[in-house]
């Protein structure tokens, strides 16, 4: 009993876990590294995610529909934009959004980390002035189109989509696959090879452009709320000004991909906390042999393994936030985090699913959604294997995918 009381932080009483009167999963009080004002912001965001996002998620996931009604409330949270946000706070917010629902966090990550950040960091003043206010208010939604039907892991070397300069315009041709938010995004950042100099560059394509077509990808087993699209570009003509001037070579995407790998690693932490929340609440409620299954040693062992994985991942991410803050974060750090946190996550969600027994197989008890959504996190933003090989190259000097 003493241990349980010690673990309840008087500074941060939380009402998560469906009212379960036990400590939040952040047993190490890592959140206390935030300032008081940041803790208030995180707490408000968490409360919105748990009360407005999480309750909608299973139903929309089952129907593979996007809850557009959430957008005004999500925008009102001002998760990014107006106030300066430390890397730690922004990571913890992404973690908490994923904890409530992975798909909504993926939607937001693609829109903000990949599209809006590209406009902000790699766009022109005109791009920033024309697009950022609407993007930050979620009045306009962005998508990021890099992957192609025939090229995923090797896209930087084998990209087939082309951009050809024609007077004051560019003409784009090619196909893109898996593009998140692609069916409804107002603006899509399309990566294509400049036929003149052979370099990969980024172009903003508005959804109304003639020759642009986005078809929904159906029958997914993961992040079903996210509207992924197969996009075709058939002689799509865009003005020269739609080229993002900060994208002269593929190296310029590194900054974006590094940050988005960090964001996805935070997702992997949130996914584990979600598995812990649901598994613990269920284990306390479900009785077998006349007592809660939470009282069985093997169930406690599994819960503690989830928590240990989650806390290890969270601690790693906090150090990554420190590296970001001091400008020392490299792609290798981001790749190590992505490979490691997603590996831990896969074990955690499998343990969580097992704790629910048969009820872990259907989405009615939430866990099956959490279990399945982890698979997308494992594979996008560079698969777990590709990120492992990036670190392998860094620590051996030998590239396994030369
Ligand atoms: C839900 C979802 C959302 C996505 N959203 C977007 C998006 O918004 N925008 C976008 O551009 N893309 C998006 N993607 C694409 C994603 O980034 C790619 O799926 C990912 O990069 C892997 O590429 P691939 O699927 O073509 O797999 P492949 O590259 O075909 O890989 C197949 C398998 O081979 C392995 N492999 C490949 N090369 C090697 C190697 N050299 N050594 C060892 N193993 C190797 C991989 O790890 C994997 O297991 C999304 C994908 C999913 C599933």
C-alpha cells in the first residue's frame, strides 16, 4: 500500500483510465520537467483528447470515417502556433493525442509536422503568409506525398514522379501511394524529380488542379480513420511559385523527415500508454476464479512489462527533446528512437491485447484498435528495419542498403 500511495503525485492528480483510482502511467513524473504553464497546457490538451477524441474513435475507426466535427475543437486547443512550444511539450502533446487515438494523431502529424512545418521552414514569405494562418486554424488541411506505388524505402533513389519546368509553370506527372489526408486535403506537398537537374524537390499542389486525382485506399487494418489516398498526377500544371524554394535537393527533406521520425516515436510512447490504460482498467474490472484478473501475478507481470517499455521509451524521447532543444539532434538519433520505441510498442500492445483475452480481439473494448494501429506506426516514417539500418550504418560505417 505504501508504494501505491507514494506513486500518486500530489502535484498531478489525473482522472484517466476510466476513473480507475490508481496513479497515471507516468510513474516517473517525467512531466514535472515541464514548466507550470506548460503543465497547464498539457493538462488541458489531455483533457480534450480524452473527453472529445477518444469517445469518438472506435465507432469512426470501425466505419473508416474521419470525424470532421472534431476540427473546430482541435483547432481551438492551439496545440501549435500562437504560443512558443518547447520540443518536450510538443512531444508530450503528440503522445497524449495518440494515447486517445492514433488516427487523429496521425492526421494531425501529417498536417502539421509534415505539411505546415515544410511551408514554415522551406517555403517563401508568400507561402507562409498565404497558407500558415489557415493551416494553423485547421481551415485548410495539408498532406505530404512522397511514397509511390513502386517505391517506399528506396524512394530517395528511385523516385519516378517528375516535375518539368515549362515557362512560368511546372508540369507534374506520376503516382503517389498511402498519402494520409490525401482524399480531402486542400493542399498536397508533392515530391518530384526535376527533369532538368535530376534533384528531388517539393511542390504545393492544390486539390482542384486539373489532372490531380486522389482515390481512397480501402480495407485497411490500421489507422482506419486516416483517409489514405492513391494519388495520380497527369500533366498537372502549377505556377512556378508553387515550388518550395527551400527544397533544392532531397537532403532538404532530411530536416522534415528527422522531425517527423521524432513525432512518430512519440506516437509509439502514446500507443503504449493507451495499451496500459485499457489493459489495467480491464484487468481490474474483469473477474475470473472469483477475483479480478489484476490480482493474478502473470497479469501484473504483463502490465508491468508494458509500463516498463513505455517508461523506457518516454525517457528516451525526453532526451531526444533535449537534443532538439540544443540543436544537436541528428537523423541517427531520430532513427534510433523510431526503431527502438516502435519495437517496444509492438511488444506492449501485444501484451495489452492478451490481457483482454477474447475481448482483445474485437474493437468494442478499444484494445484491438490500439493493437492494429501500432502496425502503421511500425511501418510508416521509415520502417522499423530501415531505421535500424540507418543506425547500423552510423555505428559500423557500413551501409546495408547501399
Ligand atoms: C497508414 C500509412 C500511412 C502512410 N502515410 C504516408 C504519407 O502520408 N505520405 C507518404 O509519402 N507516405 C506514407 N506512407 C508510406 C510509408 O512511409 C511507407 O509505407 C514506408 O516508407 C515503407 O515503404 P513500403 O510500404 O513501400 O515498403 P517497402 O519499402 O516495399 O518495404 C517492404 C519490406 O521490406 C523491408 N525492406 C526494404 N528495404 C530493405 C532493406 N534494404 N533491408 C532490409 N529490409 C528492407 C521493409 O522494412 C519492409 O519490411 C504511409 C504508410 C502507411 C501504411
